[in-house]
């Protein structure tokens, strides 16, 4: 009985923090005016909502095939249904991390759940329809199987990573190296199974044998140079560590990486360290470092349509949680109760409080919204009312905001002859090539239409067949909205 009790105690504490995080996420939800991720969340929701009517969306790499597949049943209940899916992903992912830490014989393995759930990037992006939470859960499952030596199912799952998110190929490559180092040749073969099978299926379905590359939105953005190039400091993500990982996880992960350097000494001396050190040295740390360096370089070079978004690191939150757990395990080896208790208290306080501070999110007892609505919403509301008063509600609506399609129940993938809406980027600016229907209404905003279409106001006014009907001014001109109509 004595040997079982510590595991039960750890399980109870892990469940306690999972329950607390889920409760706080529900409060976050109640106070949110919009989903985290803004238009990206609305866009992914629309993919899941309309995929049953348009099966080709299941193979759309912008929507992320496996996210769309998993989100379909939840999307039937609106975007709030996907909020529930993401809360479940985080809760079960935290439980799998606890099991992984326990399997690797870490001290107080429930810390892995705490360090995962209360990273600011996790806490602030769960109430969304973003793809990162599902991807983080899948990574948690893969890590658990790898720690449990269930290499074949882990390899099959990892082989599907590029279809959850494109940068999954980075994690896939590290697992490949992990199997080579450990001479695991059978699972190494399975590591190619999912990507190969789905690439062939996508090629047959689309008629393009290079579908996995040519239909990847990030490769297309790089080749076509469609978006305005943005770039920044190579250390952009490191400088934003409080908004991504929080003080506690950042400090402990840095300490873990320093400690893992000692593993090199074991290699030189041909000694075999404990399994948790080997697991973190050959798998967890390389995964995180490869992901961090890749995204830092992409942002520095302005490649693949990068916007320097912090939320991409939600995907690797399981890795930083395990790194923080590794450092904690070393610190907890000090057999002095007061030190252990102080460390645990500080870790809990910094993690929970840091999840709010990192996102600049009001605490539950404050009245401010956890996620504010889009600042241009009042102008958009006024423009929609104007369109209605002008008797134009039955006209095809062009705009650049997935949120409007979700709000108005419009299908952005309907056949052109049946369409009630198009995105502004569908307007062909070349003389005589504009195929938009006559009398269509354009709801142009100075934020999304200009940035994403891209259609500047100057470009819009150069289209001689479009007449400006209304102007709805905001206190900040970036949220100005204008209404145009195609006169022929």
C-alpha cells in the first residue's frame, strides 16, 4: 500500500491543477468578447463548419486537415464547441504529461501538468479555434508513447504531424534522429507511413502529385511572395519569454538545458545516465531547440509568411513543461524539506500568476474582458446596417473577415453561381478580368482588406466599376470601413 500511495497523491494533485486550469479557462471564456487568435480562429471554425458540405476542405492544408477532421463534430455547436474541444485537449494533454513524467520517474510528476497548463501561451490561446491546442495534445500523446517504449504507435502518430501543422515536419525530423540514435529501425520505417500515405491520397484527390508542397500555404506564400514581407530580431521570441513561457518555466527550462550539457560528459566517458536524462537530451531538448531556432530564423529572414506570432510556441509547450520538470527534479533532489516546500510554493505561484501577467489578462475578479472584441466592430456594425437600409442585403457581399461569414452564416466555399459572399482578394485587378457579379457589395476595412487581400484604398478606388457608397470613420483610421458597390 505504501508504494501505491505516492502515485495516488501525485494523481490527485495533477487532477487538482487540471481542474483548476479548466475552471479558470471557463471564466476566461465567459469574459472573452472574441476568441484568441482573432480572424484565424474564425477561419478555422468556418473550415470545420462547412467541411461536411465541401469534402475537399478536409484536404486543405490552410485549414489543417486533421484539425478540420477533429473539429467537425464540435463546430456543429458554433465556435464555442471548438472552445470545449481545446479545453479538453489541454486537460487530457496535461494528464498525459503527468503520466509521462511519472513513467520517467521524475519527482513530483504533477509539476509537468502545472508547468504545461499555466504557460501564458497555453493559458491565453485555449479559448480559440486555433490549431495549436490540438497539436499540443497530439505531441503530449506521442511523448507518452515514446516514454512508454511504444515506438510503433508513436512513430505512426508522429508521421501525421505535418498534417496537424506544417512545422510538425521539424518535430518529425528530430524523432527520426532519435530512432536512428537508438537503433529503432522498425519504428523508423513507420515514421514515414502517415505522411507518405496522405501525400499519395492528396495527390490523387487533387490531381497534383506534389500536393503536399504545392498546396502548402507557407510554401506558396514564399514562392508567390503574396504577403508583405515582415521580419524582425532573431531573438524576438526569447525577448518575449514572459508572454510565451512565463518566468518560472523559462528559468527552469534554461536551467534544464544547462544541466543537460553535462550529458556530453557521460557520452565521452561512455557511461549511461538515467533514462529521464537520456530522454530529455536526445528528444525533448532537440525538439524544442530545433523548433525555436527554425521559427527564429524564419522571422529574422521574413520567410514563409511569418508574422512573428508568439502563439506558435503553444505547440511546443509540452516540451518546455518537461524541461521545467527535469530541472525541478534536480532541485528537489536536495533533501531539505523547507527548501522543497518553498520551491514548490514559488513554482505554483509564479506559474498561475504568470499565466495572467504574461497575457496581460485581467484576473477573474476584475471586470475587464479577457479577450477584447475587434476594435473595428462598431464601424462594421454601422456598415452592415447601412447596407440593409440601402436594400442591398440580397447582393453578394465581398469582405476580408471570416468573422462576418460566421456571424451572417455565409458559406465562403459555395459554388460561384450560388455564392453569397467572396473575399476581396478574389477581385481581379487586371483590366477586363474582374468576374465579380454586377451589383455586388464590397465591405472594405482598412485593416484586413488592406493587409490580407491585399487591397489598399487607392487600389479599390482605381477599380472604375466600383462606386463608393458609405464611409464609417473610426477614432483610429486603421479601423475605418467603407462600402462600395459594383455598378456594372
